[in-house]
C-alpha cells in the first residue's frame, strides 16, 4: 500500500492507496509547532481507526509547500512507518516540463496536480484549486506547466471581512438564497461565494483566450464542490487531485527506489 502525504498551508491531507484504489484518507490541521512524535501518534491512531496496518505500507510519497514542516514529517515517517518517503522536488520525474520564470518557486502540489491532469485529461488545461489560496494553473497542449494566477482563498476573504470591519460577523460559507442579500449574513455569503464564482468564470475566460477554446477546466480542493454548483465552467471536480498526482509520480519513480 502507498501512503501519500500533501502538506499544505492550512491542512495536511493523507491518503492510502491499494493499487489504484484510495482505501482511506484523512485531513488534519497544519501545525509547524508539533513534534514528530505528536504527528506520529496521530497518524497511527488514524490508521488504526481506518484498519490500515503500518506493516501494509510499502511506499510513501510526499509533497510540501511548508518547508519548516517537511523535515518534521519526514522524520516522523522514518520513525513511525519505517520507510524513507519520496519527496517531490528537484530530480524527481513528474512528466511535467516547467516553463515558469523560476521553476523552484512552483509548489510541489501544483506540479503533481498538473501531472495527473495531463495524464487523465491532456492539455491544454486550467486547474483551479480552492485551498488557502484560490490557485489557477495553466498547462499547455504540449504538457508544459506555464504558470497561473493566485488569489486569496474564500475562507481568507471571509475572515478578512470579519476581522477588518466593525459590524460584519463571521459567517459559514454556504449558498445564499438570492444574489441580493436581504440581511447581512446572506449579503456576505453572496459577495464571497457568488463573487468568487464571478472571479473563477472571468479567469477561466481569460485563460481560454490564451490557451485555446478546447481548454479542460478541472476543479479541486475542499471548497470546489460548493463553487462548482454555481457555474458550468468545470469539466470535472476532483477533491483528491493531489493524492492521485502523488500516486502517479511515485509510480514514475518506482524504478529508482
């Protein structure tokens, strides 16, 4: 079984694959102050709850956009799983040619998502990830990672409204009954959710103008289904895009391990 680990700014997403089937998945809060032993006990408890035996894990692949936490998690995996993880980075085969001005600035998660989308759908493609940030990635017809756009995430926008205003409250993200809110909560929900739908549709239109009209548009991230319900721009929504990409990259590098 393969353990896939995606270390993000807000969450660490873990998944266990048996061949191509995702057997179990977990999402925990990112905390750079936790010690390897704390993460180790948490992981073992999650695995036990899902009836995944440590001895069944025979490979680990990891992508991280939180450098201070990378070594902590790697140390934990060595100690508690007993395996050296494949850390996606320089020298790891992904099948993606990076055309960014500074390739090292591209997060490993963006590359593994690109790898899966190119494998599954082909290019050109636009990947929209609704995470801590709302990230748009552009992939060419030749399988190149070209770059993209980064906007504040929906939760960041909602929290900023609450923190920087005197009379606006913290709201949960859900669909308002109408675009014109008749109370403060619904007005905020409309502005945040439907406003971001407008952002997504506008950015996709601009990406298609540069990539071509046949551009595949794929959504991912925890809030992707909420946004996708309000628009028709997405060809597919896949919450496990990073985990699938990690499994694919691991298979590409299996012979070197």
